[in-house]
C-alpha cells in the first residue's frame, strides 16, 4: 500500500521539522545562484533567520517573469559540470524559461513519481504505455522514469498516431496508460471506427490523466468508456514536472508530497494567505532540488486546501489540494499544452499577408477540444488568388504547430470583419467552460 510508509504517514510535527531542515539547506544552496544571492542580500535574510516554516515568508515570491529575466542561468546554484538535464519552455513573450537538474535532482524526482504511481495502485506487473510528448515537455520523461523505477514495462509511445497507439495496446496487452483527457476521448472514437471496444479488446485497467484541466464528469466518462480507473496527476515544469501531487485510491483530492514541497494558498490580488477551503493561487517551494532552487513560486494555478484536520482514509498525512480550477493569468491549456496568445500573435505579426486582428475560439464537442484561429487578411499584401490564400493558411498552421505543437483550424477572414475591442483586446473566447 505504501512506497515509503515512514515518510508518507509521518505525523505533522515531524514533517514540519523535516521540512525546516531541508528549507535551511535549500537556502544555503540557493545563495550560490545569481538571483537568490541578490534577493537574500536585499532582504537581509539567511538560513539562520529561518527558525520555523512560517519564517519562509521572509523570502519574497518568485514569479515566471523572474525566471524569464534571469534566463538562461541566473537561477543555477551548482557548478555547471554537475548539471545533467534541462527542461525549457518554448518562450511566450519573447523569452523562454529554463529549469536545470543534477543527477541527484532527477533521482529524487523519479522516486516521487514512482511513489505517486504506487499510491494510485500501479504495480511492477503493469505494462505502461506513455502517450505524452517527450523532449522539453516534462510529462513524458517524468512519468517514463518513474514507471521504470517502480518496475513496470514502459512503452514510450509519445503523443499522436492514434492507430499506432491502439495497435501497441492490443499487441502488448497494455494494462496502464498515461494520457491527456481530450486525447482519451478522441482515441475512443478511433477505437469505434476500427471496430474495437477498449473494454473488451484491450487489457487496460488504469490510467494517469493530467496536463490539462478536466472536470470530474470527464474523468468518470473516461472511466466508463474504457472500463478503467483514472487518476489525476499534478505537476509543473518549474517544480520538476509530474509527481508534485497525485490521487490515491480514494480520489479525494491530490496529495502534495510535502517532504519535497511547501504549500501555500494565497489571494492572487492581496497576496495574503487564504483560509483553508477557500480558493486561491497555489504557491510552492521546492525543498530538495540543488541545480535550480525556487522559493515561494507563484504557480498561477487556482485551487484550495482540502480539510487538513481529517486525513485521507488511505492513511497518508500530507496535505491535499482540490483539482485545479483554472489559472490567474491569460495562459490557457489546450490538449495538455500551455499556450499564450502572444505565441500565436508573434507568428501572425511576422506573416506579411496577414492583418493585425485575430481571434482564438476554443470549444468542446463530445468532450473533444477544438481550436479555431480567425485571422484577418492584409489587403495590401493579398492579390485575390485562392491558391495564394490556401498557401498562406497552410504556412500559418505549420508555423503555429512548430511553436506550440498543436495544429489549430485556421480561418482567414476579410479585413475589418473581426470585432475590435476598446482597451485590451479580447483574443481568446473559451467556450469550453460552459
């Protein structure tokens, strides 16, 4: 039932004592980084000033913009010869972010993912098909190494290629998968087109679902369609990736592994702590990563703490958060990919044949997400040829796919046909929330 029983069932007093010990060590390491050396000097704070977990508030919040400003190496706290991997964003407002790992960091992350999977009922006898993208995205590699650590046979299928995914499932008698919820619905449609029923024609019994917001109804629908038990996974690249938190067999909130993370929930406007049970922005401090320490990182994810006075029936004592309700910034998540409108805008502005006005419309049909990008034509650069119009449309789709790994449906429309907003333009209409 437990991967590491002593730490998973530790009492709160002992857990906070352990967190404090790690926090002081993390501060000592972090002062070797350019960013935190400056911050600690400005705040006149050192590990000697941290005597309780509450003293963490002496350190200011860290934001995504801080990571961008210090790109590429302002947060590195070890000698570069110790670094063995980096994960990086693609860049949203013209600047990427980078998170570095030592081998020790990767080993700790891998163990957390293995612990998470074991908590949810995955075992070494499972055959695990990983349908998440590999590369700079943390979801693929994070679950891959964690599943191998647990002892499962792992099939690195990566994303897309629906027919191949089904073929792998059936040929190798796959029992467990890692999949984006929207792709799970699409894949079921492909199963039907091929004349297969995943409940009868596969050996699937469980799934990890994550990387994009989804309702409880969506999770239950996936479980019904596939005849499986599906578990929510929470993570973000700034905190390693998947494995920050996970559901147990009771699916009553996401357990955050507090032996590696300190949890805060704040009001994103006042920056003050929110009462337990009230929604706010999740703030995380990573305690056990040497290469890229982060203190009080504002995730922008909106959630709430679940009744900490009544521990989960599974026996684990770590705090639980509710499923992520949304984000406090303008980023949206589409099919598991973080997308900023500025990424698409940059490409539009660089395309001579296109005007300046555009609109992104998100919708969901039969629980499958769709994105439609409407862009006005630049009348000065377009000469009326249908072939020319189609070539521009295809080129735009390809460039967007290269940037965000997604191919939207693109509609090129007449100049001045899209609404023009006064003040800040409304670029995204998200009808999925309905």
